[in-house]
């Protein structure tokens, strides 16, 4: 069997971490088996579609490296399939079921078709075919419903959850073609999956409730079922619904923050799946080699922002030096850093970064005001229980800085060491007051490199800006 998977988002917004996890797993699974990955935009719910959303979805997927293998030819990379462009195909297949007696026209409207349980009563199910044909030929508005079994169970074999059964009596004769000729979601999905020869329908657990209806449609066509696999839901850290409010940024936001696409793919692949050797930091090729359904769990999994950040740090450290330094230099230069300090700063921050956007946070001290620095000094000395007047230390350090023949990290280190020697103090009694005076922080990367980025005049000015 040739493995063919698909990702079928609706164009209602940018990709978020929950649905992009599904895309990643489908793409990796297809690569693992040497198969094909298909992108299909399910855009028939016209009221919910947002302008520009499809372009955003495509941009996000391509940035992550999740390219699809086929689709409409757009004179370059394949475009996606769109359900809205397949209306005639859906209608023709609905008519096939009508001709076979597996579907029927329904002329009911509104409340008259609903029973006390809010399910369709089946009022048009037993109308004779001649009557329904005549009403259709007269142009009477109607839709098409699937004729579903009223007894027994509908069995779904799921690669993750085992066999699941649904009582047939709980599923009414549902609509497959609306009165305006548009296919309903479940019908369009099955027709497209069938014609695109999708072998594995891999999606989130939220779609499990759709599956018995889709199984009935597959059965009406007498077509072999694909393999179903419903991945565990991704929850917020507190166990609630995953959302932006709970800390899950959209893919576009992570990209804007300078995240690494391979880090996102790496982390999200671990939500509900585990590597055979329990490895957690994996390249995309290593993931494709290992990902399969036999190590997917059924239990819901929680999004962990700290774990995602840790994966980002590991992937940042694994970047080849030329790649890392090119991107880090660009970010530093965008912030106004230049000269011989750019590469030392990039090297200094590398182990602390999960995204390139975090560089700005580590260098935020450069733009702190004197008032902010004075407040930070007072708080920091109190928190660290340092009671000595820092004035003499600042004066001694400034004196050594003025005498330094050249400016750079070595000059700053020598000045700090010289001041400590002059005053007979060392360690935290030297470094904490100076770090607070220069950066407003009590801890951080190599102080000498950071102060070098300030420049000699600003470093001296900050030491003199404190009252001591």
C-alpha cells in the first residue's frame, strides 16, 4: 500500500500549535513510509472563512518545511486543493448515491423535520421514488440525506485507540448535500479522501465524533476504508483548552520572534509520540526515520512552554556555526550593534537563546534609563544583602576604565579586577553592584562583554550616574 496522508485545515485563521502538530505528524508519517503528503483547504463554510487566511496557512507550512507533493499546478510549487473548487465533483458523487438508493431528497424545512430529541424524524425517507422525482423535477427546494442504518453498531478501527463502536440509532439520516448544492463537511471530506486515495486519515481526537458518519459514507460508496488514527488532544498547561491566552502562540508569531522551524517541528512531534530510544532532541530527518503510529498514545497531552523553550535552546546550540552567526549578526546589527563586538556578543548569548528574538531581551539593558538603573541598584543590593556603599567601587572601576589603553572585554575585566584589588574586596561584593549599575540585573551573561557593548563613555557615565 502506498501511504498517502493529508492535512485539511479551514481558512479561519493562522495555524496554531494544536493543528500544526497534526500537519507535522502527517508529513513525517508520509516521509517515513516514502509516501505522499497532500494539502487540502476545506473552505466550504463560507461564513467562517477569513480573507488572507489561506495564504497565511501556506506561508506557515512552507516556513516549517512541510511541503506537499501534489496539487493544482500554479507555475511553481504546487498549490493546495480547495474543497470550494470541487463542488461539481461532490454533487456528482451525491447523485451516484441517490441513484443507488443510498441517499434521498428531503423537502422538509426547519422545525418540521426535527423530533423531540432534535434529530431528523426521517419524514422524507419513505416517500416513493416517483413522488420525489416529480417534486425534484418541478424545482421544489430540497437537500440530500444519507440513508443510515437504524439498528446495529458502526465500528471504527482506530490505529491509536483500538476498535470503537457507535450505536447506529444515535445517527440520523444526515445531510450530505445542502439545498444550494454545496456538500456538507463530512461528505466533502469522504469524497475528496476517496478520490485522492488517502490511505491514512490522521487527525486530532476532536474529529472522532465525525468518524462514524464518514464510515457510513464510505460504506455507501462500497469503498475500502482508510486507516483512521486520532491523535491525542493537546491541552493547555493547566489542563484546559489550548489557546493563545494559555501561552500557545500562533506559528506566525513564533516565526516573528525568530524561532527555529526545526525546533517547533521537534517539540510538537513529541506531543503524544515518543522516540523508541526516548530521545527528545532530533533533526527532521531523524524524526521522519522514527515516527510511526505504534508509539502514539491515546491520553491527552499538555503543551509545556518551558519544555518547548528548552527544545529551542538545544536546537539553537545544534545549528552549524555559519548559520547561527549569520542570523545572530543580522539581529545584532538590526539593534545597532556593530564592529568587533558583534561576534563575541553572538557567542556569549548562544547558550541562552531559544529564539533569535530573545537577543533583544538580553540586551535590553543598553536602553535602560538612569532612573531605572538607580531603582534596580537599590532593590538589587537590598535583595542580595550587600550593605557596603558601592560608591568607592564605582569610582575605582571608573579610574581603571579611563586608564585602559584599548576598549574591549579584556579592558573591562582588568578594570573590575583592579578595582577589587584596590579596595580589598572580591567575588559578589564586586560583581553584583557593578552588574546592577551597568545593566540593572543581578545575574546574566559575561559582564565584560556586555559592558563592552555599551562603549567606554556610556560605561563611565553609568558608574557616575549613581549616588552611591
